[in-house]
C-alpha cells in the first residue's frame, strides 16, 4: 500500500525544490511564484547575459527586453541596447556564414567571416579559434563525413536496399563539396528522387503473380531498365575514387583526421569489394 503525502505545504516545498534551478535563472517567472518558492529576483547581470544569448540566436526584441529589464533593476551598462543586440546578432550571422562556407571548401570566405565574428563578439574572440585553421579543419571534417556517407550508400546499394541507398546518397549529395552551389546539389538530389519515385510507381503497378519469385523477377526487370539503376551504377563507378580523394585532401588540411574503419573495411578489406576498389585503395597513403 502506498501512502501519499497530500499536505499542500509539503507538496509546494517539493515542487519548488525540483524546479529550483529553472526558477532561479528564468526571468519570465512571476514575482508571485518567486515569493511562494522563496526564490530571489534574478540578478540583473544574469539578465544581461541572457539578453546577449538571445541576440546571438537572432532574437533582437527578446535581447533588448532583457537589457531594459536589467536597467530597471538598477544595472548600469555602457552600451545601447539596440546596438548591442544587433552587434551580437551580426556576429552570429557571420559565424554561420563561415561555417557554411568552410563546409563546402570556400576557405577564404570562411576565414574572413570568422574574423568578422571574432571582431564583433568577445565570446568568439576568447574562444581561441584561429580563423584560417578552423576553416580548414571544418572542411576536412565535411570531406570525411561525405566520404563515409558515400561509402554507406555503396554498401546498402550492394545489399539491394535501394530505398536506404537512395536516402543515403541524397544526404551525401547535400554535403558534397563537389557540387559547388545549392542549386547544383538540389538538382542532383531531385534527379535521384525522381528516379526512385518513378521506380516505386512501376513496382506498384506489378500485378499479383503466382509466386514471390515471379514477382521479384518482374521487379528486377523493371530495375534493370530504370533510370535509378543507371544513377546508382554511376555512383558505384565514380564514388570509390571520390571517397579516397576526399580522404587524402582532408588529411592534408587537418592531419589528425583518420579514415573511417567502416569505410576502409568496405572498400579495401571486404573480400567481395576489395578487388573492385583495389585501384582506389592503392591510392591511400
């Protein structure tokens, strides 16, 4: 038998204890609730930091409101609320620009954006990031990440899982720096999607046959004559070389990076594929 403590004062104390950290740091909590839980008003300096965080997230109105609330509570500061919010928001925008540029190998553009972010926001300046090296590191990570996704797509395609292969290749294309613009990436993804959708439509039109074997033979015939097969065969022909090249390029940019064990095993150690990809594997130094 469970005995419940329904004493309201005890329940209030338990609730206040559980929510203590939230109540102490969330400025939206009303004074009435703070009084009930004996939580002191939020420190004005914390309000300023919360405002700065909101500005970095692009919430200018929320940031300005926090700064103004801190001022009402007696906090003094030597900046204009609107200017401070915009400065920090602009710094975050520059950071995002740098991250996106680095991902696709636009190293000069990325480094320039990182420098601008550091100049505008002390938090970024204190991070110890060296813009040129950070751009190279992020590009190297994306090269390896792309190569791993390409290898996974090859692997599942070989196993006959066309749905997963198509999805994996789409993810790889979305981050592949070989497509040097979003328009080109989207175009290739749409081409792959359409081929997969057309093949699925043809499968749905296959009539019910006497046996599963007969149905599979019919589906295989459809696949052999589909655009999806042509695309996947093209990926199977070109991607192994690309995977190796991306790894080599990444290694030059960022020495600590390593080739994925799973990717290496699939391309170079698996008895069923190592002959097929022997030339690509021989390029790894």
